[in-house]
C-alpha cells in the first residue's frame, strides 16, 4: 500500500498523477425527516389559524345552527294557561238526581250530598223508562250539548267514571242518573281536588336557556 493511499481505502484506490478520489460524507437522513415534519406542522398551524379567522368574521353562525353551546343549561318555566271556556261554579248548576236501580232511597241520599257540596238540586226520583234498570255502570251524566264542556265536566268531578251524554233538551239543567254499579259519590276531598284542577289547570312548562 502506498503512503499516499488514504486510510480506509484498503488499497483499492491509489493516487496517481494529480487526481484524487472524492470522499463524500454520508447524507444525514435525520435532518431530512425533521425538515418534513416541521413543514407539515407549519401547514397545519396555518390552516387552523385560517379557520379561526373565518369563525371570527362569520360570527360562528354554523355553531349556533348546530345546537346549544356546551355548558348551556335549560330550565323549565311555567307559561300562563289560557282557559278555553269559563266553567260554572257548582252553585250555578241545577242537577236532577234520578235512580235507575232497584235500590230505594239512592236518589235522595245522593241529592242531599250534592247539595252539601254546593250544587243546586232540581227533580229527585226514579229514572224514566229509557234508563230504568238499564244503566250498568256507576251512572250517566246527561245534559244539553251546550253543557258538554261546561256543567257536565263540573258535575263529573263528583262521580268518577260516570258516562257523559247529551240530548236535545231545552234549558241548562243536567241529570245524574244513578246506575247499578253506583255505591257512593267520589270522596269530597278527591272531588274538590279534581274540581280545582279543572277550574285552574296547571300551566304548561316552557324551557328556557341559561348560562349561554
């Protein structure tokens, strides 16, 4: 091996004349990979900044349209109820109490209890042939069509599960026809509660946003 042969050449290359073999340093791939990662990060940052600017100038309409923001709470608040019709008080309703069963004394006993509860009492006696011994339920509430959403619902609070019917009669009086399954009027406490709910129904709940 010549003294002019560079170390590590193993005698493969010899220096002759004025030409020398070029010894290149190995390329460092780490720098190339680092450069690529840095470029991707810069592009991502630029894109995110562009989206933020768009959101600022548009006012975030898209987010509003998608739904309530995170952290917004909803609270139910009552809305005033609007009565569909003015209901009469018990003292404004005249009730005819008629017994359609074979048990005696039911009409008078029931009429006396309704009177204690504030109703006006009309005729008290046996039911007509149309209904006598033909009412299998607790009873029938019968009145003119004009009483369907006024007097009859009020009277219905006193006898739960009674059937409601209308006829072509003239006047505002209504009938309570006692049926075979009748035992007693609805307990006064329950009837008063039902009447109060009928006259002053609970207002419907409306939701409102808070903390947005």
